[in-house]
């Protein structure tokens, strides 16, 4: 069976001032690489490449602007983001155009990506004042001492963003970091600089000080380490292998880092699950962003009693998916980011097929749709002999497995070095949540495939094991970009013995005070 219906023909790229956007990059206009419209493979802009000297200049400009920005009252900083929120919504069509041009994703997914930024902005507009306000704590000695926790910006945050969500991930961390008083040096992927540059244009229009946010671009192994070497905090999203290098480099400088890395995310369908709802949600859970999503489902475990029905319904639905290039909302799935990545996805599938896996639908490149298209693909009989079993494919590919018991499903789901996201389906919510509580993942979605936990901005979003360090979203998503100072004040000296008092008597009185504080819960 062949998966994915599609339309042929070459879409016309929307017309925008792409050259104006690339001029926002701190780099050498004489040293450029092409930015390609992924649907057609046509170069549409020339991207300046940043040298180490350019990275130095970017950090110098940002540090100069950040020193003044940190002195702005919080309410004035937040006013900039009230305007930015409005501008993102007003210019959603342009942002979606740029995301599609540089990534090749469907229009639906480009719109969903950009929505993450007003959601994150709105969340922190609501909570930033509380999080950044000085907090009074009880002092070491009741009644005669106080302690005040003061939050200060770290300085300049280096944000290294990936190609799969260039706008959303480029700014979902930059926004709370800026609200906290930091500056930003942003390094997007060379393939996807357009929407991040447009985000900078909107920030400046909203009133962000000139120089406070800088963009640098270039070869990852060159520019990335240069950013890490100069930043006061590093936010990285990308592959596990690169994340390990970034973490080691940051630790060597004794600066903190936060990172979201890979995932091999499971979905468990319990015997009492609503199969119709599970199938409907699994389609976006697996194939949104053409599977190029750290949170997306790559493994589906279905109870053996329901496996044949789920498999047949799911495969039939996948085979009907509308796949194609275009700047309208018709297509459910677009292309992969590059021909190189298409070949990597295809290699996973071909190796699995050669070693005995069964391709239920899909499993082919679709050059008739565009140079990077690959069909939505479903396999079964995938075994540990295949790379697809344990390695992150990061494409429109999923493997199905039956299970006999809940214990087996949990064991199989946790049998991975990753721990980013997981999904559990069942009508008995208490039982489904109990299964979810046993899963080793930073996000667990009950009766949703992938998006719900991450979209809950009040709660932290992070990964277990090799899926990352630290979190975004929630209170910690802003507080991680601050340092805390404890300002302790003593009203009169009681921490040392009075003059001429024997120390033995001081010991007796101190012990009595400690007992009294515990008895009356004074601290």
C-alpha cells in the first residue's frame, strides 16, 4: 500500500524582503551560504556567515545594551512584550510563510509553531512580576533578623536553536530571559535563519533596545562553541551528541546550561482505550512536522487484544493523509528539512525492511512532490537488530508493537536511553495515570499523543536520561535565567556570645533556643 496522497507542481514562494532579514545577522556579507526554499530546492537568499570576531562583536554589543536593560523597571520591560505579543499575532501570515520557506513543513504546522510564542509570552507576562519580585524570608534568628531573596539577570544568554522549530525554539527561551533582564545572542541553524531574523525585526519594532538581541550564523562546530565560550548561560536544543559537547564545554567554564535533546517517545494503548480517539490523535502525534519533533511518537504499543483493530484503522488513516508542498492549509504533512535528512530517514526504513520488518504503508521518497518528501510510514516486526528500534529516526516513521500486560508495556516503553515524552490511552483515567506515573519521561500525556504537556506553560517541560538537562516553561523557565542573592540583615548582634560570657553558657542558651524554635515552629 502506498501512503500519502499528494499534489504535484511547484508552489510559488511568497514574496518577502529576505535580503533585509539576512542583514540582521552579524556576519560578513562577503562570506555567504544560500538559504533554500525547501519545497523546490531553489536558493532564495544569501546568509552572511559569522566568524569568531563577529561573535565577539555580537556579544560586545549585547553586553553594552544589557547593562542598561537590566536597570529598566520590570513593568517597562514587560510593556515591550505586550507589543511583541500583538505584533506576532498581526504578522502570523508572514511568519508562517518564512517558516515554510526555510523548513518545508506544512502550513498547518507552521501556524502551530508560531502560536507557541504568543502562548509563552502571555504566560510570562502574567507571572514575571511575581517571579522577579524580591522575596522576604524568615531570618536565621526569629524577630532579630531578616532575609531577602533578590533575583538578578545572568548577563548574556547564548541560545542555540535547531532547524525543526526555528521560530518557536529560537524565542520560547529568549522571551523569559529578556524579561528577566538578560541580553540574547541567538544562533539559529544555517538552514533556518529567516523566521528568527523576522522575530528580531518584530522585537525591535516592539521597542527592544538596539543591540540587546544579536543573531549569529555559521557552521555549527565553529560558531556554536564560540557562543558557548562567551555566554553567561547556554540554552541548547538539538541532538544528544551535540548536547553532550555543549554541556561539557559549559561545565568547563563553570556556567550553567539547559538543554532539550532527543527522544524515542512511546505511546501505550491500553485495552479499554477509545481506539477512534487514539488513532485520530496518533496521526498528528507521529506525523506533525513530518516527524521532525523531539516530542513526537516513534513507538506505539497496543494491547494484543486491540492490536489488529488499531493497526488496521491507523494504517488506513495514514494511507489517506494529504501530503504535499504548498502555502495553503490543505496538506496534512509537508517535506523534510533537506535531502540529506530524507536519505537518513530512508536508510532507517530500508535497513529495517532488509532485516525483516514489515512496511505496512509508506516507505518511499516522493520526488514528484518535492526534493525532500518522504511518505508517512508505518512498520511492524521491528527488532533490536534494526537502528529504527532504538535510535531516533526524526522523520515520518513509526513502529507498532503488541503487548500482553501493563508491566510489559511499561518495561518496553522505558527500554530506551531517552526520556522526553510519552502517551497513555485508556478510558479509566485513574488506571491510565497510574501507568503514566511509571514512565521515565519528562512529559506524560494521558489521552493525548504529544502536545498537551508541553503546551501547559504553567508546568515545567524537560527530559529524563539522555533527553536533556533542566527545564523550560513553568516558573523555572524564567528563574533559570537569573542568579539569586540572599540579602540577610541582623537588627542586633546575637550570633556571638556577649562580652565576658563563658562559652559554655552560650552553648546552653543556643541549644535552648534551637529547641524552642523547633517546638513552636518558628523556622
